[in-house]
C-alpha cells in the first residue's frame, strides 16, 4: 500500500457519531457538502418518525425490546414530531440525514435506550420506507389537485356546450367544434393522469421496513404488523430488491411528466388563444402580468410558465433514470440523488396544476371571436363532402374531389362555401339541391356531429353529466 | 400577397391522389422525404386492415353502405392482407402512408366502391386505432418474453437457494446473501414491469375509431360495434382527445424504460461477475465473444449491449415527450414522429429481454468463488453486532461500536472476525462467550436471516414456490 | 464451476472466423442479432478503407511489411472500395462489422497477405478512426447545408428590410419590427450553430489510429504519417483515452440538438404564421399538404415535422450520454450503441435543414396582413413612453405610468393610441404636443429603432450586407 | 366577452408597482408563487448592478441623462452592491425579480431619478446580460477547478509512471498498462472539457445590453461602450435574437454534461477499484464513510455521488432544451425556467470536480494488487501474437490463431502463458525459440508499448512533462 498523500489523516476530531468508530479522521468539509442530505431529506421527518414508531411498537410486540423501553422511545419520538413540526430542528450536517437527526435527538431526550430503536433495521430500509410514504402522500394531494382542475374544466364545458369554435388540425381550421368539447378533451387527459398516479400508488404501497441493510434480519420481527401500521398493503417480498428499488420514484416522475405534458399543451393553447390574432379568451388580471416597457401588454405569464415547467419535470425523470442505469445491487449512495429531483418535480407539478385550475376557472371566453373564426376557412367542407356522399350516394373519395373544386371556386370568389350560388354547385354536379346549404353553417355542423364522443352540444352535455358523476364517485 | 419565389409552381405533374384536388403543383422530393411514412408505418398493415374490416362491417350493419359494397370491400381487404403478409407491397412514397397504400390497392382490386370505405372516418382516427392495436400486441408479446425471463431467474434461484455470495452495498461486501435471493430480486423487478405494461394495456384499450378527423361524424355510426370487433373495451369518450392523444405511447415507452433500467442493472452485474476479479460466473460461449487482438478474452458483449441499449429506449421516451410538449389540439403532423422511436424501442427491449433470458439460463455459477468472496471483508460483522444486542441486552448502537473495535483488531491481525481469539472478544466485553463464533460463519449468517423477504435458504425456497405459482397463474 | 445449463455447447459449427479460435461453440442467433453491427456500420466503408490504406502505406514505410505485400493490399482495398461504392457488399452477419467484411473480402482477393494488414492495430482504434472521419464529413456537409439556409434567410431579409410586422413577446404584440430583422435573428442562430460544429470538428480532428486495442503497440509505427494521410491535425495523445472516447459524438449531437431547437422555433413560427388567424405567410404548394377529409386545408406538414424532429435528435443525444455514463475504461461493447443514434440524428438534421431552406425560399409573405397586425394592440406604446421621457424630461418609470393611462383610455374608446384626441393626451400631461403623433405610427416606430442591432430598415440593410460578406468569406 | 368567473376582480390592493398601472386587480398568491424569480435570480445581483452601472455611465456619456443624475444613480448602485454583498436584501416576492429589487431600492436611496436608469433598456436585455456575465464567471471558476483536477491527475501519473495494472476492455483483462497512463487518459478528457467551456465562453461573450425589449431603441445609445465596460468582446448583432437566445446556457450545460460523464466514468472506476475484489486503491478516510449497521465498511460514497450527479446535470440540460423547443420569438416567460436548472447544474459540477480532485490526490494505490491482477488472465497474449508476427514473419491473423491455441493450452494447465514449457510452444510452431518468454512478462509488455501515445513508462513520463507544460501555460 503506497501512501501517496502527504496530508495528516490521523487527527480524530469530528469523527461522525454514527459510523465513525473505525475511522481515525473526520470527513472533510467537501465530503460533508457532497454527502450530507439533511438539507433536503428533512422533508421526510414525519414519515421517518411514523416509521420509527411503527418499528418500535413492533419491537415491543414481539419482545425484542421491553414495554418500558418502547414507551420511552415512543414518547420521545412524539416529542420530536411536535418539535420539528413546530420548526425546531437543529440542523447539523455532521449528522448527515434526517434519520440521524431524529436518532440523536431521541438520545438526548431518552438516553441510551434510544440505541435500541435501531435494532433489526438499517438506514437503507428506513429511507425506502420514508420515501414510499412521502410519495404516497404526494399522490393523494396531487389527486385532489387534479380533480379540482377537472372540475374547473367540466364547469367551463358545461357553460360552453353550445359555444362554437374552430377545431384545428395542423393549426389550420379544420371543422367547427364546441368549446365545451375542447375543455372535455383535457378532462380525459387528466383522468388518465389520475389513473396512472393511482396505479403507481397501488404498486408502491408495500412496506420495505424490516429488509434491514439488504438481507433481512435474524431478529424475529413482524413485518406485517409494521406494514399495517403504516397503511401499506403488505411487506415487500425480497429484501435485496426492497432496498435497491426506486421504481416507484421513476413511475411517479413518469406519470408527472405526462401530466405536465398535458398542462403544457393546454398552456400553449391558452397562449395562442390570448394573442391578439386569436382573441378567443382573455385571462383574468389574476393570471396576467404587464410589461416593464410596454404598458399595453397582458402577458399570459402563468400559462407560459406552466408550458415551460414540463422541462424540469421531464429533466428530473430523465436525470433519475440516468442515476439508476447500470447500478449493481443492493444499495449504492447514488440513490441519494433520487430526492431533490423528485421534490422539485412534485412541487412544480402541484403548483402548475393549481395555477392552471385558477386560470381555467377565471378566464373569460370571447364567444363571438370564436364563432367568427369557426366560420372562416371553409370549416364545413367536410360537412359538404359528407352531404354529397349521402345525397348523391357516391363514394367519399369522389365527394372529396368535388368539394375540393367548390373550395377553389369559393377561394376564387373570396367568399365562403355557403355564399356560393346554387348554380356553382350544380355546375359541379347537377343533382345538388338547395338542401346543401343546410350543412354549410357552423351551428348545424357541430349539431350534426352527434356520434359517440362527438362534438355536438347534446353529446357535450351528456359528457359533462358523465364527468360529474365520475368526479362525485371518487 | 407578395410572390417571393421565382419557381414555377403551376405544373400539375405528380399531384397526390389523395388530397391533391386543390393543389396545382406536386410536392418536391424533399417534401416526400420528410413527409412520407410508408417506410415505417407499413408495420401497421395488419392493424390497418383489421381496422378497415371492422369499420366496413359496421358501415354495412348500420346501413351506410350496402351489403354488396361491403362484401366487395371486405374481400378486397382480405386479399390485401394476404398479399402484404406474403411480402407483396408495392411501396410508393407518393402514397405517403400505409392507409393510402391499402386504399389504393383496394381501388385497384374492387374499383370505385373502395372510396366508400373512407366514409365517416379519417386518417387521424385510423392511425390512432392502428397504433393502439400495435402496442397492445407488443405488450402481449413482451409479457411473454418477460415471463420467460422470470422463469429463467426462478430456475436459477431454485438451483442456488443455498449458494452463498457476498451481498454488496456501495460495492463493498456488506453481508452474505444467497445467489437465489439475488436472482429473485430481479424477479420482483420484472414482476413490476409486467404490471406496468398491463396497466398501460388496460388504459389504452379504448377504440378511437369513429372520432373521424377530430370532431366525430354526422353519419350514424356504431362505435361500440367496431370497438368490440377490434377487442377494445369501449370507444374513447372524446373525439378531440382521441386523435390528439399519444399518452399510450409515452406510457408504453416509460414502462419500457424502467424495464430496460432493470436489465441494465442485471447486465452490469453480469459484467462485474464475469471479470477475473470477481469470477462469480462464466458466461456460455453462446453469449460471449472473443477479441480480434487478444485471443484470451471472453467478452460479455451481450451483457454490455443489454446495459447500453437502455440509452436508446430512454432516448426514445425522452424524444417523444419532446415532440408532444406544447402541441395544441388536435392532430398535428408532429405526431407522425411517434412511430420510428417506438418501433425501435420496442424491438430493442424485446431483443434485450430474450438475450438476457438466454444469458441467465446458460450462465455457469462459480459457487466456490462466491463463497470465498462472502467470507472476506468481515461480512458477518452485523451478525456479531446483532448477537451482542441479544446476548448482552445492549442497545444496537453500543453493539455497533463494539463491533467496530473488533473489526479494527481483526484488520490489525490481518484475519477474519471468526479467527480472533476469544480473549480479544472478552477484552471488549467480559460477557462475550464461545457462542459468539456461531454467528461468524457466512452459512449461519444467511440461515439466520429468516425474516419475511429475507435471504435465508428457507425463505428463498418459499419465494421460489410463490413465484412459480404466480407464473402459473398468468 | 457448476454447470447449470443443459444445452449442448460443444458443437463447433459456425464459429466466428475472427475470434473463434478459442470458442468451441458458435454464437446463437440471438447473439448475432444483438451483437452484429454490419447492418449499420457499413456506412463507414469508405472511411474504413481509407484508414486501412493509410495504415498499410505506413506499415510499408516503416518496414513492418514489404512493399510487395503493401501493394497487393492497397490494390485489394481499392477494389473493395469500388465494389462497395458500386453496391456490391455481401453482408454476412457472422462477420459482425464492416472491418471484418473488408478484411474477409481482402483475404479473398489477395490471400493470406491480407492478414498482415491487422498488424499493430485493433478494431478499437479502427472504429474510433472511422467514426471521427465520418463525423468530420458530416460536419462539412452540414456546414454547406446551414450556409444555404443562411443564404435563404438573408435573401428574405433583403427583400423584406422594410416589411413591418408585429414583434411579439409572450405572443402578445409588443413593438413593431421588420420581417427582415426577424429573418436575421435566425441567421445569427445558425451562425452560432456553424461555429459549434466547427469547434467540434477542430477538437475531433486527431487520429486515434495506432492506439491499437488500448495500450499502443510494440511495433515501430509512425502515427504522424497516418494522421497526415487521413487529414487529421495530429495523433491523439493517450491510447486508453483514444479508444474510450466518444466525446466527439456527444459534442456533435449536442451541436445538432441546438441547431434542431433553432429549426423548431422557426418551424413553430411558420405554423403560427400560416394559420388563418395570423395569415402572415402562405407556404408554397411544394411545402404544404392537403387533408384526406378536409379539402380546404393547406397543412404546414413540413414545418410541423421540422418542429417535431428535434425530439429524436435530442433523444439521440440523451441516449448516447446514458450509454457513456459510468463506463469504465477502456473499450466496452456498450460503445457500439453510438452509431445508429448518431446516423439517425445526422440524417434527420440534414433533411430538416434542407426542408427549412426550401420552405423559407419558397414562402410568400403577406405584407398587408403583417402591417395590419403590427398596428393593432398599441404596439407603439413604448415609443410613446420614450417620447415622453425625451419631450418632458421625466424618468422612464413615470412615462411608463402615463402611457399605461393612455392605453387604458384607448381601450375604453376601442381605438388605437394614434386615434386619441390631443386633449386626452393633454389631460394626462399638459406639456404633450401634436408632435406626439409622429411616434405613434408603426413605420416611424421601426425607423426610429436605429440602435446597433436594432430593427430599423437601415440597420437591417447593413446587417444583410454584413451577413453576405460573412457568407462569402467562408 | 362572456364573464365566466364570479370572483370579484375589481379590488386594487397589491397592484404590482412595476407594471400594474393598467391592472385593476393584484396577482393572486398562486401567481406570485409561479411567477416570482427573486428567490433564485438574486444570485445575479452583482451582475445586475454591474450592468446597470455600465448602462448608466453610457447614458451619461451620450447625453441621455445628466452627469448629476448619473452620479446619484451610480452612487446608489454602489451602495446597493455593498448592501447585498453584506447580506442585506429585503426580499419581497411582489417585486418579482432582482432587477426590480435593485430598482426599488435605488428609488428609496436616490428618489425618482432612479426611474431614469430604465431608459433605453428592458428587463429582457437586462436579464440576458446578467446571465451571460454569470455564466462567464462560472466558466472561469470551473476552469480553475478543472485545472486543479488535471494537476492531481498528472501528479498521480508522475508517481505511477511505472506502476503496472491490468488494462481492461469489456472489464476483462486485456493488456497490461501503467496506472500513470490511465490517469493521463482522464487528463485528456478534462483538457477537452476545458476547451469546450472556453469555446462556449468565446461565443457567449457578446453584450445583449441595448437590445431593449426586442427591437432596439430610438435613444442614441452606445452599445460598444457598455460592451467594453462589461468585458464583452462586442455587442450582439440582432436585438430579436439577443433577447430570445439561450444558446449559451444550453452550450454551457452540454459542456457540463460531458464533463460530468467523465467524472462518472472515473468515479465508477474508483468504486470498482475500492472493492475487495479489485483492491487496487484505498480511499482516504476523508473520502469514505462507514455504515450504520455494518461497521467494517469503507464506503466510497463520494465516488458514488460523483457518478450519480451526472443525472441531475444531464437532466438540467435536457430540461432546458425541452423549454426552448418550439418557442416563438422573441422573449417568452418560459425562458425564466433557464436559471434554477443551470444554477443547480453549475453548483453540482463544481462540487463534483472539487471532490474528485480531493479523492484523486488522497487515494492510496495498492501497487502490488495491481501488478498481481495484471499478470492474470493471459494479459500478454497480444504480445505473444505480435512476437510471432515479427519472429516468424507471418500475418497477424495467423499469429492470432496460434496464440489462441496456446491460451487454451495454458487454461487447460491452469497456468499462465509464461509458465508453458517451450515444447508446448514448439508443438504449435517449430520456429518458436526461448526468446518468446521475454515478451510474456507484464513489465516487458508495458515497456514495449512505446508507440506515440502508448502506455510505456517512457511515454508516460514524456506525457507528464507535456501535460505540466500545458498546465503552466494557461
């Protein structure tokens, strides 16, 4: 063993209380900076204490520690819970993480008996337990937030079941739709998001506690008891997997990424609709900002931020997958990188969902501008083609070509299809009658699209009722 | 309108048959290169034809087209199915995509009646239907592949329920575990992967057919009938959402990414284990390669490729999310970018799963090397600490510090804990007895870790049985 | 060594010619599928042969092989170059990669002397050399493409130095700008892209040839000679690094990602501008498509695809970084995953650049619609505020507030700022005179923004000249 | 305009001081949460004040404001600089960002004259200027850090120019190399990283100041003067581009990602080398941690964290590209998402570079373990093949096959190549002599690899000298 460094590493000051027994020198400041997690994992304090209380009660129940010791520990933990919830946490980076902060404070409060709490467990199963509990809580909170957003969308759809707007494909006016139908498209997306979060919740709801460092333990613990106490459905099946697994985090971030994409799509539409060129909506003052240099601006900053913040959420998901790629079992310190990314992504998504809910609820819809835009661009050309199919009993493809000729004619005359004289229609096919005009208005167009899932006001009203029923059930 | 370009755009040659009615000039070669999808979406031919047959039968059933026309179309579609399955597809980039290839061939086979098939539908709902069917099929295939991998893992676990190896944390020897237990950790990961794919399948199994371009249709179609015919659970609820939605692709790719991460972790371990330094396993010739310049090498190329290919799968997921970010409703051509990424990711994952299955099934385990490594590094130090807790009735933290001192002593003597003389133990605490040696062997150590989900051979055998039962049930 | 598998691995059929000497069984089909790279690395054939010729000439020059042998090999290589360029390459997956295909064909052509070519090199340095040469060529091609795009942008800017359009922030009309200025913003972005590709080219232009497998060689090779022959600036400095390094690929993909982002921003604007709501431009027929169901549509498919394809390029970059993360030195098979991602990204970017160039060159600008939009939305409010600062000698912040009041008044009257009566201005501040109206027209506004880099027609014309000079110099 | 919401939006309390003139209601708390940037952009305070001082001096120089006003503003700014540097910044989220905090404080200090500072500029060019200055500073700091890491690597290489270790490919022992050579491979990687950061610095070093909101300004500003004052090489050329451009951030993050990948590769090797199986190095106590449950562990936490943190850096890069994708010009609020990701990535990389430098400097090299490992696995097989080429004048491919047979023979005898009896060699080819043994020792092997860039101790010593010269020059 060649000694390359000339630093004196024999000084013993600052040896870490938890694992320092064997080390003769303390970690350097740099090491503390890169290693300590207390500045972020303190968010786990409630989960950590809940896990410790469940573990303690179980240790008593199976006789590993005495009732007296158990009571002392439980009381101490209760005190710490109250202290931290009240803002009293003396952060000491030397104590690395929330687990050590709680344990050290427990030692101060109840003395050496505190050391019995760490029997038959390890920080590896502790942190896995804490993180599952935390994400479970986040999912429950997010679900409430997403439901509120759905309610805002349904309310808007209800109020605008009849409001005609242009339906776009390729950002070209394609066919008229109702604004209510458009709002409900997002209801469906959020419904799927909620489903994905629930699936994630179901899958993660297993207790790693008792997996110890990686191999389980020789103490006669009762993992079902701690699982029950913490609201888990069952204990995890394999101790190596339990301490190595961060699937639940990736799955949570994947669901969050998709939800954020949905928000980004709606946000992009809000930005478009708020522009002078579209003029479909006007955001409330609550969700607009002005400009320091251009006093006339009403900037949709909130929508832009909802659109942009998908970046950091997907970045977090991507980053965590990068961390996990190629990691051998079982626990590696790499996995400590799972938390900050997730905290940020979860906070960001929660905020965006709330902001979007407010924007949707508050926004004013310019129904006239929407109707005017829906009438432009020959949006009823498909209606015409469909009418030709029915009236003339011709294949759709033939009707499509005939419609194309009529659109060109209208363009040449700089008018709408409904403004073409009947003889123009007849010139294309002698069988066309006055009746054709009935399908050329946007109101009739949307009314006719009455197929299941279609845009007609009747369908939208049914969909609103169905959505409200679904929301009530949850 | 300023005319900036000097190109003559009045020539009509090459106008696209499908939507060219209105255009006076044909698309340029570049446009064809960037726009055509037939070179990849031809993989959808079976799904596309199945969708068309279901649509056709429904059109007949509800009276939109006649039975005779329907029969002609169905027969034509059947012929095309046979032709393409037999390798006969005349690819013509001018026909852009698989939908147009089928439709054009149908026209050749049955004449103008082919044009009636496109009544009440659009390429937008057609491609959404095709893609859902395709992914559903991929999930079913992947599930079979993943199950085969699980079987290989369980078989290995069964054969090695007793095989002791070092359990690592931080790639440091931590505690002895059994190789069977280690294999079963991956069984659990794959089990979750299968669950995620099933959740994705359940969520995607709704029929977009009949959503038409974006707004539904005025024809009296029966979407439940086509949904049933294609094995979907129900029609989608909102036509705008149905043609804009690629959630199912992202969710599929997210599940694939996580599965690929699991493979990358196992692959990394295989590379480690195959090294001369570990020497835990020897890959079969089937899954090794040699070197052009170093004849002695047995390179774990297959494992390295399984480790690396997670990159392109995650890249595909990331790329598709990038595509969808901020896209306004409804269909945009951007969404055509969903297919190649997904095809490549699905093919890659399937191949990796199969390769990994073969590698696991074929690999030879060097039980002696594993056992030797498990004995090194004071791997039973935790057992000692646990014994001290029980025997001396002291808090774990105190036991931990005592163990630290004994480890340092063993290091100083350059021996294992079990080789320390009893007086050394007694010097640390006078209450330590001969019995301590019983917990210092790796065999006793693994045997003692009998907690639920723990590594003991008994637990592993139970877990193997439980795993086999689960596999049989599917 | 426990033999776990029951497969007979003693059969020797199909042993790989290159490294099979030691293996008693051939690789399975699965292994071939995952391992062979010939289906993609065949793109390297010209680079591979060039590298081999340089290596051969050097081996002769330093006396490692004879002139006769060298001549035979060179002639053989020349033949193979002609064959493959002419489409004659018999692909055999058993031969794995392009290196083996060339070597095997050489053996057929010139006999055993072919085996002398592999003296003092390895596939590790060979593939590193091939890939650098290939990317160098791609950069040169891309540079030409990007320059063509810049030329199209400058031409458009030249033609539209006077064309007034709304400048947007937050997609709200902010201040009038000239369309020429807007085009030149993209000129600047592409200029930076070209710079990044050039920096990448400079950094990668070192020859790994002669690094052999990883450690260099004991043969007295002349690496400077081969570097010169292949147009490299110098040999790489460290053999381990040279075979492990894929920085140049990541850097190329990073530059490509940023270029693709620029294209996506311009593409998004083209989609917006082509909408009925904006109506700023009309794409040529060459770069539009129609709809199968909506005959009136002119879809900006090419722009949408340019916007979307950033996804797969960034996905490729991300995927490759995932591959490289945590890879120990030196060569690992993981690195074979570098090629397909890169080929796809390079092809995609090249195509998008060409398509964008065509779209820009061909597009028709609706100057009237732009001018009308520029006049809306109080776009000259900042001009008013600036005028107040100058005319009344007040701080900008005060002028900003006064302007805000005038904008509100104009909104209340539903008119533009320039339509407000003078008394309205005077009511806000008695010192305001008739002269104020001079700054309220959009034409005067753009003309006044004459600061360096500003939007005034004069500045745009100067910038066009400067851009043309830069383009001529390259 | 339909009024959908029932909220009272007429209350005027809390209207934002900067842009509130036109708004009758204040932004909600949610809006403040999503919109305010002061909690992170406060890091720009020094850059922001420097920019303001340069702008102020220029306004005076060109006569836009008086010397007296200018002096008052400059003095005020100086005071604010001192205050904030001293920790006195009253954060008020209502003031949104650092620009407004400075401006508001300036107003308090010097009165209404403060409002003159915002003449001829906007927050859009202000923040672009601040961010460029900030990244420029980061690059300079990082360059110093990377240079220190290079120095540590060179020192280690110098000390170990003769230390033989196994060179790995596929983590299989391939050929012996020197540890010094291995260290220098990382020197080269870091050298390229520094080059990329310098290229980024050169490209970003243009001043956006004076681009104003997006269009330039009508005030007769002198952008060259402010550019000079702030150390920029020149002003940016296009005002629209200048406020829309975040290329420099993406390029910085791309360079950071690649640097982080290099660290992750070295970190992975450190983890491997620290394992009991490799035993090549022993990390100092400074850079190791223990285990709470396994007292014998010396965990390479610092290396694991350096390996993992590449995830968040690449996640940041990916996230920012996601933000920029498809953004229309000019400034959108989306771009505010550029900062937190970048701050985190920059801080993370800096910390990892410092930690890695410490780890390398401090680590103890077990030269015996390295040498022993290098001798295993027939690492000199290539040397044998090369010798056969030279001695028997046979093609390399033939030599390769002969070597393969000898390796199999050694395996069968369970010995090394150098332990095979001469008759074994002769049995393969009668021309083989005693001399063959000279190439079979690892020491001779490394000594012989004396090609440029090769691993021989002589080459390593030359490379160390060259590296030191390069480091001295910077």
